[in-house]
């Protein structure tokens, strides 16, 4: 069976080569990221969280200390600060109707982070913001009309006829959904350049601990804030430097699993419940899903360890089960584990942080780097989002 990816290699210099992108296929042309200024080392989280929420329960302290160790997270960033809690002390009061206050904080914060990430991405791209034809805006952290897509477009100085798409409340798989939507736009609108931005904050879900809600402690130990951006386009120009090709994309939900990840908006913010069987459900269905994606590479002999992997790190249990189920070599999920250590689970953003680490690793490997890889994310539904990715660069 012929391999559609091997259509030649373009020589850039004596030490740098770039694989030629398939005509009409979407490519990733640039990447940017941003974080709030408040940094939270994991070893300081328990003391700070209990102090901020005025909690002196020994059981909750012990439980949170255990969770902070098992998540493998080392550093996270957060919009929440001492200044915010001083201004809105009701956020730490159980049962307070604070959705208005939370949205006052979150709506502004997510756009500011998205702006910084987008500006960094556009700078790496090297073309003017006015050349962006479409914007895809992903967030599970804001609610308003008009949405953050319009505010971001105005702050970036985009044309007023830029085509905008909003993707709200998808959760952890939203970043890959955004890549899939951007891919479709780029491939069906010749010459288009799509800015995909993802931006998230945990403000809507922050609340004082309660023994009746153990899920809140998981969130406190695992989730962080931040933003990311990529520019997607087909048929790259000479001035552009594509590093990945989004070759094929697919979404799939698991029937009967709607309640495994459950999120409800209330007057107090967002309440989450995570089923203990989430890692198991993913493990039971992941092999068939990955094979469906791999089949589009055109190489029937390719195995899981012949590929690079960019997996959303929902938590260490999911990564461990995926690694065991697919018999992956130890370093295959290192980019995912590294993103989890450095940023925590930042919902829709995290897959783009993983992709940046994957890009760096592929460059280091040079000629020995794999050409094909998979991008995966999982979220409410249970929904699987997957991408078959082709690396375009090597050193």
C-alpha cells in the first residue's frame, strides 16, 4: 500500500530538511502560550488552599496532601490571587451565589491570556495579524454575549470580516476539537489562515472543601490556568515554517457514559463529578480508536511504537493505563507527562502544550524521528478526539 506522506523531502540547508506537506492538507504554522502571573508550586498548594478557604479539617488536609503527590504535578499557574479573594471574600463561603462575581473575573482573564498567547503565536508565524481569515475560540471558562472571540479579534486588530467560531464547554477534549475544526476550515477555504485559541481558568469551579464533594479536592490538586494558540493553514508559503500536518481527524463518543464526567452550572459556579471508572472506560476503547486513525497513514505494517504520541494528560492514571494497554515504550508519553508536571491539567489548552514538547523532541531526534504520530484527548461524553499527525521537520 502506498504511503501518501512520502512525497519527497525538501532540502533547506546542509543540516535542515523539511518534509513536503501534502497539497491541500492543513499544517500547523506557529504556536504560542500564556499563563497568569500567579505561580503555585505543588508543595505549597495544600497550605495555601486551606488558608484561603479557612479550612482546618485534618482529614481534608491529609486527603489533599495525598492527591497532590499522586497527580505528579510540580507547578501550576492560577488567575486566583490574594487580591481577588480580598475583593470577593464570598468565593470562600459555602453556598454563596457567586456566579456573577466568578464571571466578572473569568471573562476578562481568559481573553487577556488568549491575547498574550495569540500575539506570541503571530510573532512566531511572522506574518501580520490582518492575514488571519478565521478564528476558532475555545473555552469552558467564560459565559457572555458577545463571546471572547469578538473581544479577542478586536484586541488583535483583526479585520472586521474575520470568520469567527465559538466552541464553549467542551472540557478537556476542546483543544483537539478546535484543531479538527480549524483543519476543516483551512482545507475547505484555499488560502485561509486560521487562528485557534484556547483559554481556561479554574475560577468557575473554585470552592471551599467539603467532605460530601471529594471531586473538588481532585480539581484543587490537578487543574491549572493558562492559554494557548496555533495558526493552521494549507499549502504553506515559502515564508512559513510548518512543523506538523493534521492529516486526519475523528471524534467518537462512548454510548451510555454521559454521567462519567458530569459538570453542572449553578449559582455557585460549576460543580464537577468524575467517575472512578473513567480511566478504565478509556482503556477499554482506546486501542480500536487508535487503529482507526493509524489506518489513514497508508502503512499497514506500522505499530504503536513506530509513532510519536501527543496525548492530553487528564491525569497520571489515564496515561498509565494507555501506556500499558498499547504496550508503549517508556518515552512515548514523556511529552504528556512533562506538560502535566509543568502546568497541571489546563483543560483544552493542554494538548497544545504537549504538541510543543513533541515538536521539540522531534527536532532533537533529527533524522531518527518518527514521521507519523497520534494526538488524543478525552472528555465529557465520554468523548474521544483524535488526530493523525505527520511531522514535517527534522534536523
